[in-house]
C-alpha cells in the first residue's frame, strides 16, 4: 500500500476537527420531560444487547466510512510486482567482500545477495539506469548500465578477499546519483551488514567540493537495505603471524613463528607449511596465540603459510608469509654513538644478528655526533643519530642533502612528548621523549616514529647511493628520551641495522594498493592472472589473498604476500537501527525476498484504489443508513431540533 | 342549529373540542351528541316514572316529547322521569403529574383534561340513566372522594370537583382502588381513568381485588400520542416529571424498539386484565370522546 497524495490524509484530520469541536463544545444534552419513561426503561431492559450491538455497528460503520473516504482522498495505491515506476537511477551496492563468501546452507551469502540484485534488475523499467558498485572492489570505476548489462555484471561478480567499507560505498553512490542528473534515485544496499564494514560516516568539511552529503540535500535518495543475511556465526581466523619476533630470519638460524588465532569457536588445528612441507602443527583455541619453531633456513626468499582447520568462512583460515632469509648485515660505527646504542649493537653482534663491517664495505653505517661520511657506497645505508648540540644540526642537514636525502634536522628544540605511532614494529608507543629537535621530510621519504605532538622522531629518505638514510630526532641517551631503557631499544636498533640486511615481512592485505618499482611491467596475481602496470606505478586491484609477483618482462622483481583483512573476519552484524546514523541517509529495510521486491523502487505506482474505496464507502453508507433506520422510524426530514422539543415540552 | 353528524361534539377531535368551552358545557354537549347518535341506534332500555317537563334540547329522545304541551304552547317539552337507580358507579381519576403532560401543548390537550372530560361525560350519561355516580381523584394518595349519588346536583358537584382537581404527585392507584373496595358495599361499576404509568403488579393486584369483590371494572388507559412515539429530536435527556428519574438515550437509534415496547406494554395490560373480566380500553387523547362513551356503553349493556 502506498499514498500518492499524503495531503489527502489531512482530510481525515479535517473531518476530525468538526467532530472534536462538536464534542468539545457540545452543550449539556437537552432535558426533556417525558412521563412514559418506564417504557424506555422497559425497552432498554428488553433490547439492551441489541441496542448496544446496533450502536457499536453504527460506530464502526461511520468510522469505516471516514477511513475509506480519507484513503480515497489520499489516493491510496496498491503496490505490486510488475507495476510501473518513473525512470529511476539505481546504484546497487553488491557486497562481495570476503565475508560474503561465508557458506550458509547450500550456498554462499553472495549468492543470496546476487539473487536480490537480479530481482531489482528484473523489475527495471525502460528508463532506468543502473550502477553496480561492488563493495569489495573499491578500485573499480563504475559506469551506468542498462538492466541487461547490469545483470551480466552481477552474474560475473565473485567474492574477493578484501574488506568492504559500505559507508564509503553509500557516499559514493550518492555522489553518482547527484552527478547523474536523474530526477529520482535509489540506492540498493545488498550486504551481510557486518558492523566492521559500516564505520560512522565522516561529514565533509564545510565547502569541501565533491562528495555530496545526503543530509544536506533536499531529498536524499533512500537506501533500501537488505537485512536478510545478517545472521552471524562463530568464525575463527588467523589474525596475525609474526616471524622471528618481527625481524627478518637470518640464514642458518632457527626462528619462531607466532600465530594469533582470532575470532571464536571451537579449538582448531594450526599448521605451518614452508614450501608446501609441514613444518609444525599444534591445536589452539580462537583468541589464543601459539608459537611454532621453524628453521633453520638457507639464504634466499622464504615463503610460508599458516593454516587452521576450515570453517564456514574459509578465506581467512590461512596466512601467507613472504620474506627473505638473509645473512646478518654488516654494521660500522662512526663518531660517538653513545653507550646505549653501542651496547645494543654489541648485543646484536653477540647474538649473530649483525656483523662488524668496514666504512666502505658495511651494509649499514651508524653515524652519530654529527660525523657523517661524505659519500656512501652503492646500496649502502646510513643511520644518523643527531648531535646533542642544536647548533650543529644545520650543518648535518646540509651534509645529508649532499648525500641526496631531503631530510632536515631543525636547530630548535621542542618540549617533551610521547611516542604516538611506531611503524618500525619496535613497540615504542608511549615512550617519553624529553627533548627533541625532530626530523622534517623535505622530499620523498617516510616517517616511521611520530610523537603525540605531531613531531616526527624517525624518518627515512632515499639516498643517491641507492641505499636509504634513516635519521633519528634526538640522541639515544637518557637526557633526551627514555628510549634507551625501553624494551623497544634493541628491536629499534635491529630494525635500524636491518636496513642493510633484508626487511621483516610487512603487513599487507588484499585490497591494499601495491606500489611497484619503475621497472615493473606487470603484476601477477596468486591465481596466475597478469595485470599490466600503468604509469601510476600503483596496483589497486589486489582482490586475492596470496603471493603476488611483480614482474619486469619475464623477470621476477618482487613477491609480496597479501593476507585477508582481519576486520573483515569479525562476523558481527550491525543493529539495523544504527543504519541511518552510520550511512547518513534514510533507510528502508527489507528482510525477506517479498519485502525486498515490495520496497525497492519506492516511487513505484501500483493500481489506484480510490474507485473501490469509494464503492466500499458507498456500501458502508447504505449499510449505515439501513442499520440506523432499523432503530428509527422517523425520517431525517421530520426530525426536529432539540430547541423545538424543549419549546413543546417545557 | 341542529347538530349534524359531522358536528356532533362527541365525534370532534379533542383539540377542536377544547376550544368550544368549559368542562360542564363540553360534557353536556358530548353526551347529548352521543345520545343523539344512539337515537338512531337500537340501544334503548331506560325505564322510569314521569317526574316533570323540561325544555327540549338537541339530542333528547323524540319519544319523550310531550306533544300535548307542544299543541298547547307551540314549544317542545320533554318529559322527565323519576329514574330508577340500578347501578352504583364510581369513577377513579388519576390526577398525578404525568397526567398533566401533552406531547404537543399547542395542539393537543393534556391527558388530564381529556380524562376529566371523559369522566364528566360518563357521569352525565350515568346520572341520566338513573345510576348513582361517585368520584375519587388520586395521585399517590386520595385527593378527593365524592360518594356515589344520583341527580343533577351530583353531576354538578362532580364537574365542580373535576374542575378543581390539580395535577401533582406520583401515580399510585392501588390506594384509591382499595379505598373504593372497602367503601362500596353493593357491587357496582368502577371506572379507572389513568395513564397507567404505575407499578404494574401492584395495580393489577388491586384491580383483581375489586373484581374479586364482585365489582365490574372498566380501565380506560389514557395515552397521549406522543407516548407511543419518541420525540423527533435525537440527542436529549428524558426525565420523568413525577420521579425526576433521568435517562440518556439517542432517540433516533431506538425509535423502533421503543414503539414495540409501548405496543407490548399495552398488549400486556390487555392480556392481564381481560381474562379476569376487566374491560380495558386505550383512549388516545387525539381521538374523539365517543370512543370512551361507547366503551362504557358496551360495558353497561353487559351489565343489563
């Protein structure tokens, strides 16, 4: 049922006004002398039930009459399948993210979502246009399609291993509709509605061009949301795998593989496979972490896989590792590096994780107190610990610039702060830095450690030698920070040293952008599909979890492990009442296929019911008249007013 | 001017009749008109000894015109007879407040006016027949009690008492009925004139008691036509002028049921009274008085 003229509903209120006025202003009933009252009492006694029934029937008939007239005036329509609707621009957001691959009954969640999408397209009118936004394929550009082409797009949609951001997808859909110029638009959101995929919507800053905010538009497009696939269930997954405590494995040395099992459910088997061979196995409860010994490995690339027993969502039941087993890097020390840094390097040397080197042949040069080599050997890396005297820093900045690193070490000294973000993996977050000059990147490079006040404490930039220059923001002594006595000191020094001895495996997930070198010509997916690299040197369509290969012609440049995003594995459906807030748009829910068909195309016009409603009103009027006449023999024209009666019977 | 059939007062409708004059004159005209009608009917049966002559009046039986006096004086005289009293009648008139009610005061006389006229006319008929007539007016207690006597003076006294009767109080006829039952030593005729808006069972018991004592009983149920139908207004509070009881009801919704209830109540009176030998007649106040007199006459016929 629908209403084409909601103003007609005011008729009901308009009818109620005189009724209310009548009731509110009704004078006390006229009191009329009538000696034959005993006949009335007798009648009441004999016919009380019949009278009450007749009066109830009259009341019901009169109310029904008013209701029918109101509905007729409001142009009530009967919504039904196949009914026409005005041309509509429809953005179908089809969530094909990893969680849509969960097996439910005989099929996957995605199969249900595709069925709803097909129903949308089967109800399409000739003037409709469709955009299919696949929630897991955030990199895709979308173009308007006719219903037939959209059906094909839906049919070929498969589950990807990425995570979806449905809030962003809805915002994108609104932008599409805003730019489409269509008079009428709708967004159909087909998803299993995992809470992790629906972050609160960020409002664009005032004056921000581009993304339209639904709340600021006059008539925001309704979002018809499929809520029939919300049922969550326990899901276990490999949340993370840490190899060698976060450090790259060294050739000929044993290492440890820590496996963190996330989610919930029953105890699972956990297996470590290296080059397809079982390296270790254990059983673990979801939520726990286990450590498996591994190695020793020979120098060279290492690809390993951790898997757990499969459940309904299988994509997140394995975790891939791609790293290089390298010999310990050779490190040379220049200048007064300080007791703490020296002790840490000594410790790493004793453990065989670094080797002593020469200034020209070492993999890494650790320079302190403003002593910096005038040139670096090809591929040689430089780690710079700034001098305590701020006056010497400008000269140091100029020396670094001469080596090709656009990094400035300011002469000013800032106050204390805490480490807010440590991307070296050393766990320095929260460690206090008392006095810091900081590091400022003036060109390409990366900030690794950032303080709470926004100061960058550690950054790296490429050098002309082909190596990398890492600059710290303050000396490693207790006067400047608590880092020397923090638990992360040795891992930080090993991370510094590892610049020249391979890198710990990074954390990349399916859907992350893959940045490749300028030599790359193609990228090969884990399933063997090759994608050419365009001029951006970025590849965004990382839809599969697995080992991706970066190729230069037929030469392998690099292999990168992409795993499933852990947040996508948290199968916790959102409360539908939160949807309007999260999506920032009016929401129409549909939990069954029938309701979905009935609620999409909100502007659909079914058959208007005013004729049958008026007919029913007429019938109600006839019945009312008949029922009323059965209790009154006096025709209405003969009825006198109460004043007449009072005049006659004072 | 001689009375024609169409102008006979007993056949006039009460609203028209009420405009003609006072109670005594009206009663006399009604009775004379009624008797003129009887003149053409087979009903005869008075027996009396000659007493005196009086001037002829329209409606007098032509058989009693003294033609000799006509021959001598060229005027009509009617022979008056010393009437034999063969019936002791008693009229019981309800003068409760409800009797003062009229559904259309501008057009229709109250029930009490109608009942008074019937009582006066019946009295005149009875007295002319040589019967004795008594009168009791009552509401919830006896207001006036006039012992049964005959003769013109009695009738004048009855008319005087009727004129003086003021409505008031509630209707409780059983006191009057029992009073009559104890006072009437000879069996006679008791005529109850009431709207019967009374306690049914108590009244029936009193009437049956009279019947049990050997009296003939005639109940004349005076009804205003407005009591048969609810007033045309829909949204009113009805109250009983006697008891001040009140009832809120939508008249439009119960009109048919009310009409059925009144019919059923009248039928119930009839079913209750007739098997016990009590005559029961309904007198609508918009109908001619001749109907009431005829009812009496039928009763009188049976009494012989």
